[in-house]
C-alpha cells in the first residue's frame, strides 16, 4: 500500500483514492487493512464481499500462532527457524502434507501488537477502525457450501435453541440454513454499527441471483462484480448465464467502479442505492434489483438481533 501510494501517480492513478476489495478470505484481508494502524492514510475505501470483521477465526493471538508454527516446524523435523526455512517449497505444499492440512488455521492476521493491536471486532466497536466508506454484503445462500458440526457451536454462541432449524431436516441442511442467516446477520450488524453508531458511509447488499444446485452461493457474485461472465467460473457446474445476467453484471460492475472512483456507488443511469446511514435496508441484486428491508425471511427476526447482541458483547468492558 505504501508502494502504491508512492508510485501510482506514474501509472495514472490517484494516491488519495485507493480502494481495497476482496471476497471471503480476500474480504477478511480488506478488514485487516481497515484495522491495521500502519495502513491508515493508504486506504480510502473498501469493498468487502462475504467476509466480515466479526469472524473469530480471523483473530489469531500471537501465542496461538507461535504454537501452530512450532508444531508445524516439528512435524517436518525442524528444531530451528533456520532449518525450517530450508524445507523445499514443493515439500511444504505437497498434497496431504501437514502444511496443506494446517494452512486454513493460519489464513489470518495475527494480533501481534504491531500489525493488529487487538481483536478486529473490538477495534470496530471502539470506532478504532479506519472510518472509510465501504460496500459490504453477502450472498443469499452463503450456507450452501458449508458443512460440519456447525449448529451446536453457533447456536450456543447466539443463545438460540439448537433445534431452531429442526424443520430443515438433517444436520447438514440445518447447518446450511444457520450459516445462511448467521452470515447475513453479521453483515447486517456490521453495517448498522458503522452507519448508525459512527456515521461512517456504508452501503449494504445481498446477492440473490440463484443459478445451479447451490443457488446464490458463496462466491457466485464474483463474475458479476468484474462483469466477466465469459470467464467460465468453476462452481462445480457450468452456469447458464442469460442476457438478463449480463445486464445484472453490468449493473453491479458499474456500482463497484463508481465507488472506486468517487467513494459512492451511485451514478447516472443507476437505481438509487441509499447508504445504510440514510435508511434501513440493502440493495438486493437479482435479475430485478431493488432496495429491500433488513428482514428477508422470518428467521432473520431471531438470528439477526441475536447476532448483533453477540457482536456487541465481544466489546471488552
């Protein structure tokens, strides 16, 4: 970011108009840039797709990260950092090796007192995050790609009955439904706190275009954001994009580009997308895109408030 600040003018860019953008883990990286003191002044806007500031797995205490690193080095028979650095790259990343199995654990910034001074959610609740304009959002069917023993963990976290989604059927379907609403609830609360508590310009969206067996799943919005539906994304099936999909891609891309250029997604010829600061609701991106209220389905009336309570409870007293 410092290099970009110092050199972007030579490429026709504006060092005072730098936007970071990412999806999922990339969005978590954007969150880290919004929370890292060293990044202040180098980032002027953020687009965060399906990855928010309240994901506990993204907040790794230094001692925990050091423990992972030590165990990983020992699994390769290394007693010192110098020995570990000599392990060939292909050996580190060979299929099935410890690095591959552990990599998901360390896909996060470490709370080391230098890059990150504290847990990111607490920094935001204290209004210590960078007060820059942001587009934040999630997809309608975020849970369709998530499996595992999810229900008991998140139900306990939110203080809701573990059988809240029992009508969904088996454990996998319950986990998917809870993940769907929990992801939306976190994004909604983040947008409300930024806009309502601190007056920071914030635009929220939900990507709702359903294609294929998993619907509007995690990552489905990416080709639309880039207006690049011809890139044949690999979602495990070949999306059958229509002329209406191409219009939707042009719409989303135009909002994104306006935001990069001006700090506001709105522009000539686009439906008005009010800031969360000015009105509740979010932009629902679908074949017919329009503003929609904060409650999309009845479950949101329970999960969203529970999620916001949990998020605010993370603030140290």
